[in-house]
């Protein structure tokens, strides 16, 4: 089989991998994508992709700069204008976009719609897409599952939390299993969500309702419920009829009728939750997205962190000195250094919040709810919280 040569090869075609390839091809880099090539299916009418993401202001601006934002059907994108965060007693923090003089706090977008827009853009740019998977790596070269040899100065691992490239290149990686799963599905709700994202931090679990477009069945929210594995598995194993009865009852115990009567609209999916961190750069290899880090979804920031990697890596590669190669460790270390603070801050914030609401110490419920009540009284702190979540 022939050996193919590029300057840069991106392994993995999730949102982060496709965004990396697009950012580089737009900058004129000789880049190829190595991943199974599947055109994301369009959803018809009132059907919605199972996965949705809260997209921060920084990610929205980045996707817009790539020409992706306006390519998505805007009627499927929901603006988040407020966030209501509830503690497990009387603590509550409500953040409004106007409190930080912003038009919106975030946007809820289906994964499939971002993927479709990225896939179309890559097709228009004629990006070489090698429909295969990475199997083995050695400096400057990978071998694919079909036995092809690909050479490049730089291989970018955008191949997800289990990153085969990270393992093959022997890059350091640590992982903590939360012993929880994130349950996701879409719900019909009786009351309008008012473009508000609702969240309840309870002892050992976090519940979120994310606003989605209204449908002929009624108002709609997307559920993200992080619960312990045993509870999650119990719901995941239920037949449709039992789930339709049991899940709304369980959610209502927490949400207390906040959005009125709830009913399940779509299949329930479960995702294991972990805290992971990897060495982001080595000679000839850089990692982006979940290959580089994974955080608890309680802040809805994992993909936003990954898109931040893409933006900084593309800038670093574009600004490198002409005499250096794309894979030179000195260049890639600039990228790793530039990302270290943001990745660390998100790990500390998400894991800290998780620990605060999962510890059994007797005084903690009192303290954390009192803390929330205090934040609710402090406009300056609220503005800092909004600025932190916007990723700018
Ligand atoms: C319940 C839940 C809710 C979440 N909500 C949010 C949210 O609201 N906002 C947010 O910002 N983030 C959220 N996240 C985080 C977000 O889902 C991830 O951070 C994001 O999907 C990571 O994207 P990725 O492209 O890095 O990885 P992936 O989506 O895992 O993509 C990896 C790709 O690599 C490919 N691949 C694997 N092996 C190979 C190989 N050997 N060769 C080539 N290709 C390969 C795979 O086929 C896949 O396409 C949430 C996560 C969970 C679990």
C-alpha cells in the first residue's frame, strides 16, 4: 500500500476533530482527517438528536469564525437567557444575561447539527478524509486498521476519552471514575421554560433541564441527570412503559413541579462520568478535546474546553516560526502551556462542586446553601460567575 504524506493529520472526527481540521485547512495547512467517515443524518421536523450541548459565548464566537454557526438551522438553536441553580435546601442562585450586559448566557445546540455543519464545511473545502482508524504510531508515522501508512510532522489526537493515539504515543494520562452516569433524554413539560436552564445540586446527584425548542406536543427541555451507577442502570434497564411512568415521578421529587407535568419524549442514554487529564503535547503529537481532558458535565463545559484547545492549537501552529516543523516539541509546548490554566481551572471548579455536594459531613448542607443564598445577594460575584461560564 502507498504511503500518504501530509503536514498534519487529525485522528478522530467528533466535533473537536472536525473543528480542528477545519480551522487548519482554512489557514492553508496541508492537513488530512483520519477517522471513520459518516455523514451525520439530518433530523426531521420535531425529532431531535439525543445529545445536546450548552455552547458558551467563547465557543459560539469560535464556531462563527469558522463559518459554522450560521450554517446551523437557527430554529433548532435555543438561547439561554437565565440560569436557576438550586441547592439541596433553600439555597438558590439565579443568573440573568442582562446582569452582565450580555444578550444571552449560552446556547443549547444538538450535537448532530454542529456535526452536520462541520461535515458540510469540510466537504466544501475538499479536505482529504481517510476513512479508516489509527492503529499504531511511531514518530512521524501511523499505521491504519486497513494497513495504510500515513506520514506527517504532527498527529493531533482528537480521538476521544479512550484516545488510541495517546496510548500508542505513551502520553501520560490519569483517570478518576466518579461511579456515576449522566442520563440524557428529552422531556415534554407543561410550563414554558422561559429560556432558562434549571439545575439542582442534591446530595450525590445533579439534575439539569436545558431549554429546547417548543413542539406541537408542548414545551421541551433536555434532561442531564448525573446519578450513581446503580440508579442509572435501573432506569436504563426499564422498558419504555415503566420508564415513562417512573422517570417523571423521580424527577419531580427534585424539581417539585417547577415546569409542571413532565413526560419522556425520547430514548434514555447513559454516559459514564470520569475526571481525566493527559499530557497535552509530545514530540510530533498534540491532544485536543476529551483525548486531553474530561470533566464532570455539571457545568456543561467539556466540549467548550475542547473547542478552546482547537482555537489555541490552530493559533499556535499558524504563528510558529517558518524554520520549525509543526511537530516540534518547542512549538507544541507553547500550546500545552497556553491551555494549562483553563484546563486546571475547569477541573478544580467541576470536581470541587461535585465534592461539595457529595460529601456526608453534617455541617456541609447548611454551609453550601448559605453560600448560595449569599451569592444570590452579590451582583459582582454573579457577574464573575457569568464571565467564567462564558469562557471569554
Ligand atoms: C452527559 C454529558 C453531558 C455533556 N454536556 C455538555 C455540555 O452541555 N456542554 C459541553 O461543552 N460539553 C458537554 N459534555 C462533554 C462533551 O460531550 C465532550 O467533551 C465532547 O463530546 C468531546 O468531543 P471530542 O470530539 O473530543 O470526542 P468524541 O466525541 O468522543 O469524538 C472522538 C472521535 O474519535 C474517533 N476515534 C476513536 N478512535 C479512533 C481511531 N483509532 N482512529 C480514528 N478515529 C478514532 C471516534 O469515532 C469519534 O468520532 C457532556 C458530556 C456528558 C457525558
